[in-house]
């Protein structure tokens, strides 16, 4: 098994795990974390696709680095929006509420 295939399979596993968490959890913070797991899986798959025959293409690497920066900023924005939603009395943030699953 080549390292590229291992990275691609690990990325596919992370995407599947994140999709499961996103669909089955109702807590907003957990959904944001599941979405970040999906993004990490996509980065791994994309990085594995950029490696072929011992030669690594620098374009996917640059796109992954850009994607990480965008994902970090959007995660911070989502956390701020969830905090504001909680301040306004919105639901979906009760830590004692049971998740489906």
C-alpha cells in the first residue's frame, strides 16, 4: 500500500465520519466540528491526489494551505455566530440535550 493510497483512504474515512457527525448531531458546536473533520478529509484526499509516481505537484499543496486558512477563519466566524445566537436566546445549544444517535 502506497502512502498516497493510505492518505486518500484516511481522508475518505474522515469525510465519512464527519458526514455522520454532521447528520446525527443537533448541537451547533458539534456540527461545526464535524464540518471541520469533513474539510480535513478533503484536504487529505486532495493532497494524496497531488502525489503521483514519486513526484509531488506544488499546486494542490498551495491550494490546501489556502483552504486551511479559509477553514480556520470560517470556523472562527461560525463560533462567533453561534455565540451571538446563544446570547439572543436561540435554541440548539443546551449541553444537556440528547443528540440523536
